[in-house]
């Protein structure tokens, strides 16, 4: 699911897109239509009913006909379409019909929450809760005219809900339509925000969040602690520490220098560790506001509005956006490298971890607030003596007050006594000094989740090594698989970007999805080229991993299997193209795999839909008549005829 930084990045992306399409709050857009894709269970029921009744009938509801073809359908006041684990009707309450929809539902504003997005339509607020690989995009009306006639087999995502306006389309997409929308009379109350962004303050204060978290600590201290690992526990307290999933938890623990096998008691009974946890969460959210969109998403925008990252864009993000997640190694300071080696030796000698692998520079932005937690992390006396002159001596914060009230003495902060004194190395090092050493990351399996760390485990967690670990690297996933990894560019709903091929060609070729007719440019079909590139990368990685462990016979078998898999993917792609039945250009490319399929004919920027079978046959005959002698022509099904077939005719 999109986590804290991704929710921030998508909110900033939506604001940018609204600005690109000239939306203004004082001139709200009227909502014209609502569309969605059918859920898997809905499609199964519709297909079953159609088979029992002898197939699709002219009297069928239009929704059912489009469901059978895997197409998104328009939601109406009579529609039974619902979305989400807790099914919610997509039609707004108290709206009578389409005319009432455009008259009363107008987009007036957008609000952010750490796990949700809120759209103000005046009459109702639309709430969108991010779940599995869900994202938001905007399209031009002409692009939506193509996408709404694209079956799900031609896309790697589903349309959870689509809002159609006159000048643009807002589409909420996900891998499997697993989102949770809702309609509210007013904007829901804001959730605790660890970094409440303000454009006029680069380092915003978060005292309300600290107050909320202090109240949470007082509540849990009054009860016996639950057994388990702290890294799993913070993912379950979304109401008190929102936006933290598997990858955010690993990154926060690495920023804070916390071992990934800490128990709940070891974390929340230690003031220094709690302070580092909160400041690491603030730092992670701050990087989402300052880097997620501006550095990575904006780099992948094509034409100023279409997110279409290339392989190079995704690799750049994976290497620079994360400290440890899905990385083979990372660069650290000499100070952190020494602590890393000490912890590694403790693990090798089966000893308790003496000092946490903590680098204060990683959370340096948190110390630029007026009310920061430096004294809680290092102790008030130590902070006053060594760092108060440069970073200030903040007043007692709510979390420190909670620890003092419950008499938690900071006897052991698990910090090395010689690393953070002044005079000596600065508390916050320069970026160049954070790149002095290269260290290997550790990968663990925790139940069904994976954790990445800079600290070796103590309690016998299953450590992943070898092929199992290497195939989880973000670089491996991006280069060899059709799946997505983690980060602001890793979403199924993105458009596809490919480096242009051909002599002297530069730039990026963009396709809306793999079934987009624009995927092919001249004689170059970019999707098969992409699949072949992935196959070559996968073969290179497999050979480098196993060249000393398998025989030549096994290598040959693996190559043969890889080639067979590649050919199957290419055949599946061509089948999708045949099923889409979309014509671009001057009628030279017509493919039809379905006798009742529609042909979308685009000329001079206008889209015309030819619905009847007779029109399709006549259209194909006209296309064949315009082709030069010796060129390819098409049969009545829209399939290209071979030379032998033409000669025999």
C-alpha cells in the first residue's frame, strides 16, 4: 500500500496536475460522469448469468455488456457498483441523475491526510483511502476516450473510480481495485500528522503530534506490554503513528539506529530510542514533502502531466530515495561504519548489542525545529553541555514530560559515549562525509513481511541470503520483472516510458498502457523490445549468481526456459493488441480479434466509434482499397493476410 511518503508525493502530484489543467478553487469544475472497473467477483457473476441466459442480449444493462468485455463502465443513479473491502456505492448520496450530478457536484478543493485523500465536491466530500498499490493520475479527454475502450487485459491496473470533467479526468487506479472510498457530509477530522507541511516554514513544528503520541504512551504504559517485535507493532498503530508500512518501518528504524529485532518493551521503555523513533519518522515525512515529487516524480513527468518513468528513472529513485530498503549496500559515515562493525562483531560473538548503529546526521533536519527531541535522545545535561549552543535548548516537550512523570530514568541510552561529544566531529555531518564507507545491508523475514537493516539480528530471526535476497533487490525487480517495487514511481497505474530507438532519436516514447495503439512507432514495437531487454537482464543476473554452482547443462535448460517464457509474453501481448481493436493514423493499422468488437477511429484529433458489424466490414474494405499494390491487407476479421492468401485470392 502507499505509505507515508508516497501519500505525500501523490498529493503534491495531484496539486501539480490540477494546476497544469488550470483548475482554480474559485472556478470549480462540474462533475459530468463517474466510471469504474468491475471487481473480479462481479465479472464472474455477470459472465455466469450471461452463459445461463444464452449470452449477451440486447436487453442487457449496458454495465453488464461492458463488464463481459473487461471494460470500465459508467456509474449511474441506478447502478449497484461498489468498491472497497467495506463496499461503498460510487454514486453520491442524494443525487438524482446525471443532470443533478453536474449541477450540485463541483470540485472545490483537495485536502491531505497521512493515509487518505479528500476531494471537496461541495455537496459531498469524497474520501479515498490508499490500499494496495493505489495511485491517482489525470488524463486529457482524448486519452480517456482511448482508455475507457481498453479491456483490462491491455492494462496492468484497474480503474477504482474515475471522475470525468469537461477539461480533464481524475482517475484513481490500483493493481486490483482494492481501495476504500467514501462519501461524507464534511471533511473528516485530521489524523495525527508527524510533519504538518507549511509552504512558509521549511521545518514545521509538530507539537500536536508529540502531544498525541505522549497520550498514547501514557495509555500503553498503564497496561502490560504485548509480546512481539517493535517493528511489527508500529505498523499496527496506524491511528497513533499513521502511514507506516513494511518499508517505512525498515527505513525509520535504520534512520533512528534501532535494531530491527527490538522488542516492544525495549523500545518504548527507553526515552532515547523513542525520541529517535519520532525524529526519524519526522525526517522520513519531511523528505516526502521535499523530495518525493520535486526530485523523483517530476523527473518522470512527460508533457508536464503524464507520469511515465523509464527504467533509468526507476533505478535512480531506488538508489537515492532509500537508505536500506531493497539495497545490496549503502554508504555511511566513518562514525556509523565503526558502530556497524562493532554490532557485527557482537553478533558474531553471540553477545548482546552494546551500542546502537546511530548516525545523528540522518535525522539532522529534525534538529532545526524549535521544539525538537535532541535532549530526550542524548539526555538534557549532555545536550546542554555539548550541543545547545548550536541547536538550541528546547523547552520540555510533551514526550519528555510523559517519561518524567512515569519515572523512566534514562540509565542506558544505547549510544556510544565517545562518538557525539563536542569538541569533536560535528553532530550533523556534511553530505560528503556521509558517503565515506560502503556497508552491506541485512535482510530478514518477519512473518509474511521482509525487513532491511544495518544491524545483525540477535533473536534468531530468519536472515535471507543468496538468491532469495538478491532477487528482492529493487534493481533486480525493476530490470527483470513486470512487477513494481517500492517508491513514488512504482505504481501499476503509471504510463509506460521507453527510451526512443533509432538513429539520432532522443527522448522518451510514451504509451498509456501496454495495449495502447501508440506503443508501436513505425516499425518499432516498444513492448516486445522491453520484454526482450528484461529477459537479457534476467539472464545476466542469473548467470552472475549461479555461474559457479550449476553445470552447463542446467544453464542451457534455464536459457531455454527463459526463451520460452519470453515468447509466451510476446504472444500474449500480440493477443491483447488484436483484442483491443483500435485504429490510429490513416486507417493503415486495423486489428480485430472479436466479431462484435468496436473500432475506435481517430482522424484529425476526433474519435469516432463504429459499433455495428456491417460498419466494421465496410471500414476494413475501405482500408484495404487504399493500400498500395504489394502492401499488407486485412481479412474480414481485421487480421493481416499473408502473401500466400493474397495470391490465392
